[in-house]
C-alpha cells in the first residue's frame, strides 16, 4: 500500500507539473497525456479514466473520446493459476465443468481474465475469472482516489464539478462491478427484457457456474464499436465487409440510441456503461450488449423525464422545461409552496413554474440553433444540448436523480461515438422514432421505484431561509430572472424583496 501510494503520487506530480507548463503557455494539454497517465497506473485508474470519459458535461469532447480508448491489457495469469482460482471458487477444475476450456485467454485485464469454453451441451461460453486479491487492491486504489479528489476540490476552480462526489460515485459503481453475482443478476434481467426483440443479442448467464468471483455467460461474436473507431482512426475501415454481413452502419447507429431510450422508459432497466467495447454489431443489423457490471434503473415520477425528452425532440422547449422542473426541482417547489397561505396555492405554484420554464425555454432555444447548424460539420450531436441544460439548470435548483444523470451521460457519449462512426447519425431522429413507437409513458408494473423526494417542508423558517438564499443566488448569476421572480412574488404578496 505504501509503495502504491508513492507510485500514484509520483505519476500525479509529473502530470500536474506538465499540465502547469501547458497552462503557462496558455495551451491545453494533449488528451493523449491524460490517457497515458491512467494507463501508467493501471487497474482501478484505467477504469476511473473510462468512467471519467462519460462526463461529457465536464470534459471537452476530444478528452472523452481519448479516454474511451483506454486500453487495459496486462500480462495474463498462467493456466495453472486460473485452474487454481476456478477450483477454489467452484470446487472443481475447469476440465470437470467444461468439455473444452481454452488455456489462451481471450482477454487479460487488471480486474479479470476471460477464457472461452464449451459446456456439456456444446454451448460456447466465456468464463470471467477475477484476479486473486484484486478486491483488496481496488479498495486501496479507491482510498487513494478519494484523497486525491479531496485535494482537487480545494485547489481547482471548477466549482460546478465536485471531484469528491465523482470519486464517491465511481467507488459505488466499481465495488458493484467487481461483484460478479451482481453482474449475473444484471445480465439475466437484461436478457429477459430483450430476448423477444429481434434486433438485440445479449448473453445468458449460468448461475450454476457463477458466483462473486467467477462469471460464466454466452459468448457473443461481433464487431465492437471500439474496433470500428480504431479502423476509422487508422483509415482501414472497409465498409464493404459490413455490407456483405448485412450491417447498415447508419441504421444500426440510429437503432443503438433508440434502444437506450427503450430500455429506460419501457423496461425500466438500462445498460449504463456504453463503452464502445461493450456494444457489438452483428450480421443482419443486430446489436449485441456485453459487460453488465454497471446498469441503471427507472426512478419514481419518471414520466416527467420521459415528457421532457419528448418535448425537447419536438422543439416544444417551454413544455419540456416545465416537465424537467417538475421532475428535478421538487425541493424548490416544496419550499415555495410552504410559503403560500392562499387558497390558490396550486395555481400559484403552476404560475411560478411557468415563469421559470419560460425563461428556461428561451435559454434552450439560444443554444439549439448553433448546435443544429454545426451538426454537419462537427462531431456534435443533439445530445450535447442535454448536458448544456444540466449545466444551466443549477439556477433552478435542478437535482437530477443519479440514475438519470448516468442515463444522460450514457446517451451523450453514445451520441459522440455514433457520430464518429456515421456522420449522418442524428440523436434527435433516434429519439423521435422511439416516441413515435411509444408516445405515452407507461411505467413498468414490475419496477421497484425509489421513494419520491419529499414535497413538503415542515420547518417554515428553514424553507424561507433556503428560498431567500436561492433568490439572492439568482441576483448574482442571472439578474434578469431574479427581477422576474421578485416581481412575480411581490404580485403574489407572499414575500418581500430579498436582501442582496
């Protein structure tokens, strides 16, 4: 642990010094520099870089795409070590479980090693074997990342991004991901949700041969989006090969984004780690999903989020903004509502929301035009506007549930990747196709929803203090909105001018 601490410290100081030199010359460090830093530290830090790549709301696009290409490849364990781990975890040697077990691994990464095998019924499977003692190493790295995040929060000027919160979220996802029983449960649910769909292929899990440290699942043959991106980068992409397999790159890219929306809003369960290596293209325009360590679930009151995206796609930004505020600003609404003693409370709350959503609508429209104009020339897509909305939403006290933040990040990073593969890809078109198929939100009756945010505030003084604090905050960041809110509240006769 001490050696690891000094190793991380050394690489981190070298990186910070290099970044400082670039800043002094008023340049951004090349994305490749950040990528090499994570690859040098390996293990948990490579995964941290891959997850950081999903933060397109914070990182420039070129950094996101570079970190998505992080390559986790370490020297493989020899077959005797693999045999020992399988015997230790399952009580039998591979030769006693499988009719065939390939000694050469398909992949050897920091967390696990993967081998192809064949069951007694000749089904081809992959066996993911967790590296010995890796859990302790990961937990040690997570502690170092947490400490580093604490320091970054105190010395960086990016007040809108909390490294500590990101490190805490990363720790949560990583610990869940290295529990293969959790991944087995995820892939089983995903398989059951999608097996009737003609265009999705996902692996079945085999619980009789799986536990926290070993995972056995179907082997899926396909071309990963990661492979396609590398072929594009090197100029070696042969589109004729895809045509011969009846793979239409435009059709499949549009279908991938459609599928993510369907998973969340119809199944209530979605693949939340859309790394290009986890999405495969198969013959006849089928799409394969693998690696289910990180998945997300639907949340309560999700119909407003459904309607927010729906109205965004149809360019009814004011209605969309109102649904987003209904979904995410419940604490602000509760504080405002607690100050009203009039019998017209419902009407006044609705009027207050209309005021905010009208201002929000104008801001969204200001962003939409340049984004739309740049679609044909840049690797931007409509999904990038969703992240702009979240950045801007702090003034409305937007608190998006973590699952929905993960979904929007997933949607955005998928949009970036698919735009690289097919310049004609349009996120808006994919979502429009989804809403044409599913125009009305119907919650899945089998979902276990999280409790709703409280919509009542018991302490009047606390509510008043928070509400005044928000108004004072508006006076600093958005004087125009501040003035509108003040005038409206004075019309209601429920609040005097805030002291600024």
